[in-house]
């Protein structure tokens, strides 16, 4: 879980896992087997925008 402050500062919830976390946007983990490139993005909104523009699933990393 991540909190975004009014000034845009992002903070993870205390004691939350911060390594190895990701979410496939525009598909699921199996979808990534057929994409031309695995595109990693820093956040969900960016991954969603890139997925829409690219026309295939991308990965939001945390």
C-alpha cells in the first residue's frame, strides 16, 4: 500500500513489503509471455498510460 500526499510525495505504509512487488496492467502474468517487450513503470498510472499507448500489457513496479 502506498500513500500519495497532496504535494505528490509517495510513501509506503509502515512495515509493508517494498521489494519484488509488481502488478501487470492490461493483462495478467501469463499475458507477458506474448508481449514484444516487458515495459516496467514506476507506478500504476504510468503503466496504464503506457499499456494503452503501446497496445499491450506493461508492469507497474513498487
